[in-house]
C-alpha cells in the first residue's frame, strides 16, 4: 500500500462516517445543541470540512472549494468567508444553519478535491515542509494526518450528538 492509498482509505472512512451522521437529519437536527454551549452536528461537519478544504487548498496551491464552488454564497452564513470555525464563540456556533443536502454537497466536493490531490503524491512528497511557523516545521505528511485526525474527532462528536437526538 502506498502512502496515497493509505491516506485515501482513511479519508474514505471519514466520508462514510460523515454521510452516516447526516443521514435522516433536517436543519433543526443539524442545529440541535445538547447543552447551551455544545457544538451542533451541522457546525461540526461544516467545521471539519472547512478545515480540510483550507488545509488541502493551501498545500495544493489551489483555491478553496468553499470559494471556487460558491459554497460561501450558497450557505450565506454570518461569518467572514475565510472563517473555518476556529475560535468561534458559543454565539457564533449558534448562528450556524444549513440544509443537510447542501452540507453534504460541500463535504463531498471537498472530499473529491482532497482525493485528487492525494492521488498525485509520492512518498517523497510527504517530507516537504509546508508550514515553517512551528518548531519543528510541519511536513506535508504531518499536515495531512493532522487534518484527517481533526476530521475523525469532529465526525465522532457529531455522531455522539446524533445519538443523543435519538435517545
């Protein structure tokens, strides 16, 4: 198995989990907060997608799907177009509203872009330094694993909230 095949397999597992979480939910379900300050399913899926979109676009030197696919306009959220959810206040999180189909469409478009990029990587590419703001500097391999790890964490949180909705 090549590194690209390994990363693709991992991302496909995230995709399956995202679709499982979104299945059967409407806008009110996506906005449900188990407690006043908890992150709702919709925001969690949007956030994990925004981070993946931003980070893949950065390392691939491409425009984000969020912008190129006009998702920023279609979602019409009260956030700056560059926001990914990092540091959002509880109030900002609570302002998130979206249709399930649109959220799934944005996720799928970002997922496809990620797979296209990863398919072209060779083992030596993973050692390329992509962020020198950290000590030690961040390699492409570390960045990709970080993105996927973040995806796994947030889709797991979304699945937990969905479970609470069903109990």
